[in-house]
């Protein structure tokens, strides 16, 4: 099978990075490469990620080298990306990769996480008519698409709760674990080359004549591009083509294969103007007609003693991420923190009862200023009675 341009820049099997040895390549995109590697100290398998932004750097031997005139920009991108990775690693959502180590070396960022056996979703869905790069895929059935759409939205919401945006829902880097669950790629950055992939939002394209900051609306576009591929077998037209007037023809051909609400949400999510899209995964789900069934509650687990399996959702104050230098325009709403307890399956009864008790106690408590006001009123009345002639 012919390798893509990104795969030809990947590290070869046998190359060592820190105390890890590359075994094989799992996937590549415009942001970096994902490998299965062996830890030389424990002989155990790990997931190894290498940051390699196509717009700033290229392979130079076993290291990464800045493109001409891009040395300072690459250094800033590496520093900012390492900070965002550390913050995202604390979120702890089951669909997001868990990271055990993050470091900078060879002019780039590396990250290591536990090895979770699985397969590439893009390769798994590749149809016989593909071109060797698995761009053409077989459409998903409605039930599976709905399940995975909820999973992606839930993971995005977990990131948004902590002021983080994914920005890199690369189809080539999504994996299906042996359990059947999805594992999303590591979060990305805003750096893309002019040869940008079809799934990025218009505000991420370097040639955008009207630059707009990235935000939750960017993740909504990428989510919709992913759903477009799952429904039609192909990505929507690239941003450059859509600027030239290319329509979303394949969505119009679906007919009654998928629910009308799902098609509407996907089309609106692919709006070229950021303000015209659903501004959050929750809004996208509502527009798609997918009920919120609650999967895992996201609140301060230490405050109420809830432990979601082997990991906890940290309090929002535990993650202080470095924001991207560009922010959304004033006309676009800021990404709002998720409400307590949102997700996609019913909360355990004991946890729901605790939340209800907390809410009732909160309603019953009177603010301090109210008691102070009452006390002042009583004192004033008493003084008026005493000094009354």
C-alpha cells in the first residue's frame, strides 16, 4: 500500500526516543505521528506520540527541524503545545488518551501513555474502493453512529469544561479499542499548512481572508466533518473548495437513511461562518435529536466522594491550561463550563441523591448579606423606638 506523505516522515521501527523504542506506526496526520513502542526499562508496550506540525517542521534524521524562517514559531508552538497536553492529560475522560510522560526533545514534543490494544477506525471502515490512504470508508449504521457521536460530544464537553479545545479530530488517528470504545486523538494546535486536511474548520486554515479565533465552534465543525464521513463515506469538501462554492452534495443524497435531525445538525455544524454553527457539543446533540442520557458525571469528585472507576474527574480549578494566543471574536459566545452532572447515562442513585441534597441545602441557606440586612433593620427599628419623643 502506498504511504502518505506524512507516513514517509515517520520514525522507522527500531529508533529510540528517550528510553522507548519504536515498534510500528499506528497513524499520522498534519499534526504528528502515533506509534506503538516498547519501554526499554520494563519491556512493556506503550503509545508514543510525536508532535510534527506540517506548517512549521519536517523530519531531519530522527529529529524534527524547523522549516526555513519558522524556528521561532516552532519553538513557541512546541512550548504552548506541551502545556496544553499536560492540561488535557488531567481531564481523565475515557475516550481521551491517558498520558504518563510528556517531554520536549529533538526540537519537538513527545508524549507517552498506556498501550490499549485496538485498531484504526479509518482502516477498519475502509471500503474496497479506497485509494490506499483509506479516505473512502463504508458508512456507519445509524445505531453505531449515534453511539459514537455521543462519545465524541461527551469527550469534547469534558475538555471545554476546563477551557480546552480539541482542534484535531483527525479521522486517521481515531482508534477503536478491543472493548469497542473509541479513543480520540491527542488534542491539536491551531497550526496547519496550506495543504490542510478537509476536516479542519475555516478559521484554522492559514489562507482564511477573515481570521477568526478557534473555540468550541471549531470543535463543532470538526465533529460535523467526522459525522459527514461516517454517514457518506467521505469527508466534506475541503475549505478551499467550499470558499469557491462547492456544495455539501453527499448530505443531500442521504434521503431517509439517517434521521433528518442528524442531517440538519451535521449541515449546520459545517457552516462556514463560526457564529452560524451550534456553539457547543450539547447544542449539537440537541439539534441532532439525540437525547442526553448521561454517561459519566463531571463535577468535583473530591467534594462529594464520587470515584468513576479507576479515574476521577478533577475539579475545574485543578487544570490551568495555557490558552491559545488567538481567541474567539466578540460576536461569538465564550465556551461555557459544563453543567454539573451532564453526560450520557443515568447517574448512580446514591450520587444523584447526594446532588439533590446538596441542591436543597443550597436553596435553604440564606446568604450572609441577607442576615446582615435583617439585623441592621432590627437595630434601626429599636433605636427609633428608644429615641422617639
